[in-house]
C-alpha cells in the first residue's frame, strides 16, 4: 500500500517539476528578443553579487572563479564557430564568393544565460562558509587582470589576422533612396 503512495507522490513531484520547467522555458523564449533588458538585469545581478562580497568581506576565491567563468564565456562569444586556422577563411575574398555572416561559437543568448546562471550560482555559494576559503585577494585580482589582458590580446590578434569583427552595427540607411547619391553609368 505504501508503494502506491510513493508512486503518487513522485508522479505529483514530476508533474510539478515539468510545469515549472515549462513555465521557465516559456519565460526564456519570450525574453530572447529583449536583449538590452536581459543584460541590464544581469549587470544588476552582478552588482548585487559584488556588493554582497564587499559587505561580507569574503568569498574571494568564488569571485575569482566567477571571473574566470565569465571570461571563458566572453571569449567563446567573441570566437567564430569554425576556427579559420583549420577551415580556411570564413569571409569572402573575391566578388564571386558568397557572404558568410559571422557565426559565434557561443551565441549571445547562451552567453547571457550561462553568465547569469554563473552569477546566481556564485551568489548562492556566498551563503555557505565552506566556500569562504581564505586567500590574499590582491594576488587573485592581479592574476585575473593579467589573464584577462593576455587572453584578450591573443583574441584581438586572432581577429586581426583573420579580418573578422564579432559584432556588427545596424544596417546602413541612405537618405536618398539607397544609392548613396551616386550616379551610375546608365543614369548619365
């Protein structure tokens, strides 16, 4: 008789979990088009985390780990999905080649989502003393900045070498109908 009760409880728990996951996925799906508000919320979460670490004066190793995690996500965001060193050029080199838009290794939404999850995970870790490992935080800060600058230097050299820019501005708009005011051969 107890086995039947356990099955009903696990079934109810599974149904509740599926409902919560479905609602959370619907929220994520609706948020994909709202890029700026998502990043503002993430920046706010990061500021709250930094304030927490400052106020409690600890968890520097967790903060260092979060910094390395965010740096790794950022490098993935800046990197092309296919490495030009192994696949050849991603961009057209002649007029006859098709334009291939920049395809990221880590898309913007996944970059945002994993970064936000990382911030909330690190924030949660600040409530457990076991993660407050005593370290001399200035050394970690210096090491993080050295790692950041060396990694970004390598990434920028890669971008210059393969002539790609991992972001693009908006489409150009022309005030006079799209031809830029130029007169073609046939218009003379």
